[in-house]
């Protein structure tokens, strides 16, 4: 039980003293970067999906 208590005490100490938390401006900037990257990757996947769909429709039309 002593090890568990020590673990929680050290974890709390690390969170309070050793971790550097971002400022509000840094947090907003990081959030915007993640949002833009997510939208960009989503758009790329959507275009790839449309291209694959069109390609497969063309190939299927050759055999119908």
C-alpha cells in the first residue's frame, strides 16, 4: 500500500512542479493547427474517395 501512496504523491508533485502548462494563447494556436490539419486531411481523404469511386464506376461500366 505504501508504493501506491508514493506513486500518487510523486504523480501529483510532477503535475504541479515539473509540468509546464501552455498559456491560453499557445493552447488556442495549437487547437487551430490541429483543426486546420484535420480539415486538410479530411479533404484529401474525400478527394481520394471520390477518385476511387469514379475509377471503380468506370471499370465496372466496362464489364456491364
